[in-house]
C-alpha cells in the first residue's frame, strides 16, 4: 500500500464511542509536529454529523460496488471501514486493500492498522465484510477521493493548518 493512502487511513481511523475528537498536534522528540500517520480520532457515539456521514456512506455504497467491479485502472486504493466491538465501544477500522469475492458474495480485505481496543481482529488479519457491516468506503479516481464521508467530516473539523498538512502529506485531493 502506498504511504500516502496509509496516511489517509491511519489519520482517520476512529473509535466511535464516548469521548471527544483528539487533536493531532502532539510533538515528537525533536520538537516537530508528528505526522498524521497512526493518528486516531475518538468520536462520541451520539455525534450527529458522524451518524449522518455513515448513513450517507451506506446510501451511496453502490458507487463503490460499481467502481470496484469495473476494474477501471484509474480507480485505486479501495478501502472499507467496519465497526468491531470492544469494551470501550465500537472501534471503526479501515480495511485495505479490499477485493470483492464473487464466490462468497462478500468483500475481503486486510486490517491495515493496529486496533486500539477491540480483540476481534489484529493488524494484517484477513477479514470478510458483509455489505450491511460497512460504515464507510473510499477509493481514488486518479488522485481524487471518492466516498470517504467520515474522512471528509474529520478533515473539515481540523484547523486550516492541520487540513493543509494532511493534504500535503497524503498527496490526494478532497473535492
């Protein structure tokens, strides 16, 4: 997986439980701001905007299905977000790369970051995803994000400086 897609997915891994959005302005040992890589944002379960973003992702999932099945070489880095249970609440984790299995009529992919709370999965584990389990989806058409409704929401909540830094680090466009 390319480093830039890893940055996008890592920064926007989030736990959908109680808690507040977590800022990424921590400093590393050299006093510089840390990269967005491996950042986690916690979001309250009652966050109406996040609930709406997930609802939109579910309603528009047919666009993802059409794109992944098209085998269009311009479409890259397909990913799906799914909730996994934990004692801390649901932990939403991006799964990428992801493929559609015609034999199983399911999506199959790899957990691409270490879970914080859930014991249901581990990083690099292959998982199957039912369509009704999907909380968000994304892919890139050239370098433009398609889907990624929860990503867009969290990005919009960032300060202008952090938003620019995310855009610069990822190399992708959010339109």
